[in-house]
C-alpha cells in the first residue's frame, strides 16, 4: 500500500511539473528572449547570428528607443545598403495608405461609416448575397469588410502594362493563389479576413474623392509633409533613388515589379523615411491630428476577443495592458519581407527591410516584441521548444532521483527503528 502511495505521489509531482512547464510556455514567463541584455547593441548582435544561419540578400534594420533612432544595422552580400537605400516594402504600403484615407476623413470629405459604394463611380462592388451597403471605409481599413479576395498581389514585370484599377478589382491578373475577385463573401463586420482588394478599393476611393492620381495625392498629403523624401508608390516618379537589389530565396536577383495595387503593395521606402513615419505615430505631425492617430490604434477587428486590426495598423499587443504596439509587416514576391512596429506607450520601435528571405524580418520583429514587451508570438515559442523540453526532462530526472533517495532514506530509518 505504501509503495502505491509513493508511486501516486511521484506521478502527481511529475504531472504538476509538466503543467508548470506547459503554462510557462503558453503564458511566456519561462521563455527566453533572443538576448538577455537590454541594449540595442545586444539585439543587433543577436540579429547577426540569425542572419548567419539563413540566406539573406540584403538587410536594413533600425531600432528606436524613446522615440529616437538608437541603432542602425545593415547587411548585404553584394551592393551595400544604408538608411537611404530604397526597398519595396509590400503590405507596409497599407499602413501608410491609411494616413491618406484618414486625411480625407479629417477634411470632412469622407465618412468612415458611409457605404463606400456611395462614393464610387468608376467601379462598384459586384452583387452578392450580402448587403454591399454595409461595406464602409472603416471596415475596409480594418479588414472586416466581408471581402474574400485573399489578395496577395504579385505585380507586373517592368516591360508589361499594368491593369487598370477597375480591371484589377474585377479580376486581378497578378495573383497566383487567389481568384483575384473583389466580392463580399461573408457578413460585413462579422469577422476578420485580410483583404488586399480592400485597400485597392481605398486607392480608387482616394482618386475619386481627391480628383488626383493616388501617387500624386499620397506624395502631396503624406510623403512630402512627413519629409519621406526617398519614398514613392511609383518608381518612375523617383528615377534617382538608390534602389536595393531584390534577391530571390535561391540567391539570384530579379527585376523590381510594378503594381496596379499601389495602396496595397507598391510603396518603396527606406529605414530613414519609415523612422519619420513611425515618429508621426508617437508625436505631433502635420498630416493627422493626435486624436485621429489615437483612434487608429483602437481595435476594430478581433480574433478570439484579441484586437488584431485598427484603422490601418495591425495590433501586436494581444490585449496586454502595459504596451500599445502597432505596425505592419509585408511579405511575398520571392522574396521580400519587411516589418515596422512602434509601441505608442514606450515609444520603442523596430524597422526591418530585406530581400532574399520570406520571413526573417517578421521573425526578428517577433523576437523584438518579446524582448521589449514580453509578448510571445509563434516564432519565440518555437525557438524555445528545445530549451523547455530539456527543462522538462531535467525536472523529470530530478523528481525521480529525489524520490528514490527519499524512499531509501525512509526505508533506512524504518529499519533502524
């Protein structure tokens, strides 16, 4: 009977240890950051180790501390890059575009909650079993409009003619994994679904309301006021910029693509210019009021009660009360990956622009998220798996050896009695 009690107690302790490790993994308190030192220099050194273990064609990173650039790091296997080297940034374009949309809202020319179709003349949402009148600017900005396009624009080679925006919204020809049709496929406002076409509609909306091309409007109303001097949505408008080589993940380079979907995917910018854009989110700026900036980070779209999108930016804090981290990533187009994030509370941020790797910019930015704010994402959890498994096994060994020792000591005491 005593033997069974000992076994039951050992099993209970093992189960408790397993539960402790599991909770520590999910909650994050047992996870280790990419570096234990709280300096920009230490984070850069940890980043270098990541790059050494994966192929990266070129890489530009800026760290922001207390609202100011604290450290830059640049890497390239061929032509050098610096803070003024221009990279294609893919979907970070959407976040910058949201400034242009909300500028029209501030001027009273757009209503966030009015049906977007009421403003459009050159194209309209196709009929579906859902009410298109519920598709508003607010829902387009926050990826809750009901659109099911799943775009993803691949762009066009330099020698090809791009589609007209109306043609692209009817059926985009530069996508490999989607039907490319901008149509409402679920109840608007009922859930989150990322939509590239939603921002192409916003691009068309900007052109219709402003009477200008998207490039002209965004340059005049956002890029130039923020002094983003090396940034453009149309490369031909900036012929003298220092353009980064675009590497594919096999190590070769390719020509830069051009896009119909400028708002969703076509921003070309630098770490220096994006630093100015991030600064506009944490201090007074000449484009948007502080009240509007504040509204942009309020959750509009949720997954499992966790806010994931505001009016343009992605929300990274996962309901954490000690931070308010917003931003956007960009990826795809063999092989671009970019990330820009800023904590509105601490004013710490990170920018990574790179080509040649599909996910290292997002992965390192996830590491920064845990390093700075203690918010564990998938990348951090996966990196810590082997460490926690080792910790789990060591705990099992200690429990078993300690139990054997305690049982033997008790048996010795009983025999002496």
